[in-house]
């Protein structure tokens, strides 16, 4: 059996689920562990999260039992000490030999694992790019309980389908916090967004940009021309998942270094679809053009100066 821990926000949960589906389709016995969302764990989190995969209609998955999880995670004192020593010496990647911890952008060995508890975020497109058509069919957005919101989103999705529409996701907020900026900052820069928008403007002179961000004040200040930009600011709380649905209807997507915007792009099944993403995801993650083009096939990579890599 393999157990995959589900953790983080909606984008990360969708990635962990996608790896789950990939392993299931390979014929492996795989279950999900949702214990990370327990109240006693979340109370210590700076950014509290909820399990959100259940928001999708009829999404199939199997949850592990407490006993199944403990079979992997429970360690005696001696095994804990040995594990810490072996990890420090580089003999084991994890202090628990039954646990596989993501430590780099892509692990090709993950598909050969059995009898492991797996933790990580697995953002790399190469993990599940080949099953993306099936994943799009599984991630079914429910109708909003708010009839007015449902109508507004449906009308906008139709408009996006019929025009040269491009979504622009801007992640600020927690990314500007000093503790996060060193790792996540100076990647999706103003120059990055300028270069990405210019790319689509050259292709489609009548392009219309749809701005998705939690920093509405910033967006109104920088993208005030309503003939060119529309700020999508009405999907909040659990309804923010509908931003993913709207992004997926756009002809083009400009992503932040954020798994949320990655999924807005991934869920599109348009044949004329193009995606621009940041060359790097994190400042502490080494990358090369060759590796990134292999891991993110058919995605346009752009650096923080606004240049295509």
C-alpha cells in the first residue's frame, strides 16, 4: 500500500491528488491521508487550511484509516534515534525509512515505490501531464449555491470563450512577507508580467486581460483601464475555486509562481491554449532551461526580466 499525505491549499491538494490518480492508474493500492487538516494540527498553523478536494463534484478517492497511517509513521525510540543519525549521514533521505519525502522538483523513482507514506507537493507537470485529460474530467466544479454568482461566472466564462482572453494571476499577500520573500519573491516581477502581457498583445491586438489576485487595491491601481483589463474580485472564500474555472476558459494564462494559477491553466482543454509561467518556482530551487522544458512541456517559460527562456 501507498499513502499520500494531503496538505496545503487547494492547488497543492490537487497536485497531490493527481499523483494519487497516476499511481492508481498504474495499478497500485493508494490511499489519501487527511489528518493534516485535523483541528489539533491546524490550530498551530499561521495560515490555517481546510480539505477542499471535497468541493469538487463526485471526486473519487479512498482515505486511509488511522491504523494504516500509524503502520507507516509510528516509530519506537530506538528507531527514531537511528533514523535521525542515518538521515544526518545521508544514508536515508527521511528519518523514517517507511516515509518518502519530496526533496527536489521531480523524483522519477516515485513510480517504483511500494509500501511507503509519501509527503510533498509535487508541482511538476511531468508527474501527471500524461493523464491531464482524465483529471480535467474528474475535477468537476459544482454549481454555486448563490444563483447570482453562478450567473455572473457562467456569463463571464462564455465571454472568455468567445474572445482573445488571457488570465493574469498575481500572488502578493503572504509572498511579500519577509520570511517568504527570500524564497518566493523577485520571481513574478513587474517585468515578468509586462513581458508576458506584451507576448499576447503582439499575437492578439484586441486581447483582454482578466486579473485574478487577492490584492484588489494593487490591481485597481496598476490595471485601471477597463477597456483592457477586468478585475475578477467577486469569488471569495470557498467560492474562490470558481476563479480556477474562469481561468480555464481563457485562451491564454499568465501564471504566478503559484500552484493555484498552474491549475487555472492545467484545467483548460482549449486547442488554441497557451500558458506562460515563471522560469523559477522558488529561489532556493536550482533550475536549467533543459530541465524546465522537460518538466513543463509546451509551457512558455519567462524569467523575472520578462524574457522567454
